[in-house]
């Protein structure tokens, strides 16, 4: 601390304001001094800072004033609030409004090196150290809670977080998977605590009668998304402190993610100052930076563009919900989040994947917003794509159980599983997968249906929807089947049977390609008293030993896999006795 003509002067190393105004506004070491045309440094209140030679001389003259200078040593390390002077302002009046101890206005005069306290220049900045100012708690308000979010209050009590709660400094929040909490701070900043995160509120205060807000948050792990100081109120400060870095902002929208080894910051609007290991980088809009533990932040890189969500469905009727995205250059993983609102302050589900396909288990039917983004090799998440969709999966569609892909009967037995709560089912059968050419559309309260009309041979598709309280749910995934009729009953009435040599021979028409005959001789039409059975691939039958007697012939066509058609049955009558045999019996009698 130096004195010149009784006015305390501080030597401040000039640095460009452009380095990071977000930090400079709070009195961190970024250019309190400005250059005039002569090269002499001049403060906003018009006090000159002498060239180096004069400063050395002033140092010798100021040795006696060293005890006075020591009084302000502590304040040099503290951040300053920049108050813009208005017409009629006085040091006494400003101190009365803002200082915790208004009588210390002379100290404020020394801190700002003011030589003419009665002639303050309106529009100039008056630097007020933060720790000198009156402050009062400014609790954060819980705007929304989804899922399992725990809160530990400063008195160490822990319970489930509730909406509309007021959170003081010292509060710690923890979110479980697929859970989130939305907080609003005194300056209108909104923070969404993402799933699987832990956040402590270090400072939530207002100064200067509410004209300045100081918010300092400690993100222990997980991710937050913040819309900071939307009104762009000058003087408000928001810092996110992680194990490896500090992100300081003034008015912007950004994301911060932290784990034990690194911090990742992505700026969506405005710019963010990221400080780690004594080094700072300014991360402008559309870029991100990685700060590993014990290392300075990496140079900012451009965030990946938003994924192409144009082909995603606007209506989802099945669970789990699956959304497939196109491949994206530079992407190594994808994040998807579903929220009840387009602002994503009410997150309900989240999924990450190393392939461009996201899956979500279950949600009540309704309208939702899906937000997807890709991450690069540094883990920096890119721009968002937002897709609105409607989920209509209830009542759930049943599981189709029968028949299989091949139907052999003209009136197939359609079967499906029971759906709890369903009072009826709607069944459709069509010739095409789009169900434009329907051949059946029928309701039933049973879990099976046999069509009343026979189907023609060919390919078909069928599906079933559940109905609950007059509300029809989505159809099940359609299942195809082919109606391939069984082989018909063969024509066997034209064949002439011949009994000879204790055998029966008969010739049927040759069977169609790929089929063969299955033949049965029985004493009854029901084939309970079988005399002989066999098969023929060419239609010729020779059954032996068979006594000439009335019997029944049953024949059917059989496919190579054993599938058989219906039997055709005819009666075969035994031939009448030969008259020559009777004459031979009478010959001995004629000889007498």
C-alpha cells in the first residue's frame, strides 16, 4: 500500500478485461486500471497511478504510513462489487445503504483512492469489498422434483426433497437414477440437478438490499444444467465449484459435469470462465473444456452438433421405447433424456449408450419431450436435439401365441395371452402388412377366435389390440402366416380291386409330387379292425394275405414331413363264388 499526498495507492498489475469479465467484475485480478492518452494509468474515479520512478519515490515517503496501509491488506484478496455511482450519491449515503458497518465510509474512501469525496463522478464504479457489505440469506426455491431426491439440511436432518421447499446455505442434494430437481435462485437463475448427482449449496445470499446475488455451489459429482442470471443483472455472481475446477458466470446457459478425476463444462449461451490449477480459460458459446484433476483446463473445443432427430416417431405404442439415431462423426456416446416439459426442468428418464440407439423402460401414457445429444472423445456433450412425442402403449397389447407361420386349415384358431384389466380384444386379419386389405375385423371377450369364413390359400397378417373401459390400446406387432391347405382326400372309387392268390391288388392315380399314399384295409369304416396297412408312392396297392371278403379301404395323401390329409374311404365287396367251383363239387354225384 502506497501513499501520495495522503491518498492511499495500490499497485495493481494491469491485465486485459477481455480475459474474463465474469471474474473481473468481482474484483479478481483483472484490470481495475485504464490507460489514458498520456500512458498514465487512471482509475474510473480519476485518480492517477504514478509512473514507476515516482512510485519508488512515493514508497520512501510512505514508510511512516505503513501501519495505516496494513488495515486494508485483507481486503485486497477479497472480491469487490462494482457499484455504479448515481447523481447525488455520497460515500456516507452509499455506506449507509450497503455496508454492514456504515461508519466505516472512510475505509471505503481509502479502498477506492478517492481524493475528492464531495465530487463523486456519476457513472463511475465504486468498488465495495464483498465482506464489508450487509448480507442476508436468499434461500433457493425447489421448483420441481421428479423421482428419488434426498435433501440433507444444515442441521444434518435428511429426508425426501419436496417441491416449494426453501433451501439455505449448507444444504446438500442427492439425486438417484432417473431423478431430478429444479432450483431457482434469488437472481432468477435456474439449475436442474441431473440424475445421479450430488450438490451442496455453499452460499445463497443477497447483498446491497437484494441488488446483488451471490450463489456458490459445490458439485461433488454428477451433472447440472444452469440458466444463470436471465435478467443479466449486473453484480450477480454464480460459481460452480467441483473437485478439479471452478466455473464462474455472469449471465449464460451452460452445463457442468464432475467426477473424481475431471470437470467438463459446455457453454450453450454466453461464456463461462473455467479456472483450474491457477489457470483460466474463457469458454465461449458453442464450445466446451475439460479440466482434469491437478491440471489446467484444456483449450476449448467446438461442441458436437445436435443429432438428427427428424426420423424419430411422433407416436410410440410399445414398451420399452426405442429411438434410433443416425451415426454422427466424432461421437463416441449418446445421452437421451425424457421430460414432462419442453424446458426439461422435470426429467423423468435418462439413458446413455455407446451406439446411436436409446431405450427407455416405462412411462405413463402421455405427451413428452425427448432430448438427445452426442459426446466426443473428451466426454464433452454437444448440442441438444429436442423431439416431441406421444406415448400410447396402454392398455398393453397381448402376446400372440398361435398359430405359427404356417396354417393348414381354412379357419385357423387364433390365440393370444390375457392382458390384466382388458375387458375385450379387437382382432384383425389382412392380406398385407399395412392392413389395408382386411379380411377380418372382429371383437371378442375371449383370448381366441376362429374366423367364421374360410380363408383362401395365401399369405396373411394378423394382430390384436386390448380394450379397457372402452379405451382401445395399440395393436400388437403383426404376425404373418401362410394358409397352405392340407392335401385333399384322394379319389379312390374308380380303382377296381382284384382278389387273387390270397391277395388284394388295386391301382390308384399317381399321387401329386412330394406326396405318397397311406392305405388301410379294415373290416369296419372306422378302421378299428385293421386287416392290413401300408403305403404307396406310385398308387399301386398289393395287400396280402387278404381273404376275399367284404372290407373297407381307407387312403389319404401324406406330405414328406408326415402331414396328412383327410382319409377317403370306400367299401370293397368280396366277389361272388365261381359257378365252376360248384360244378366240380357236383361231378361225383353225377357219376353215381
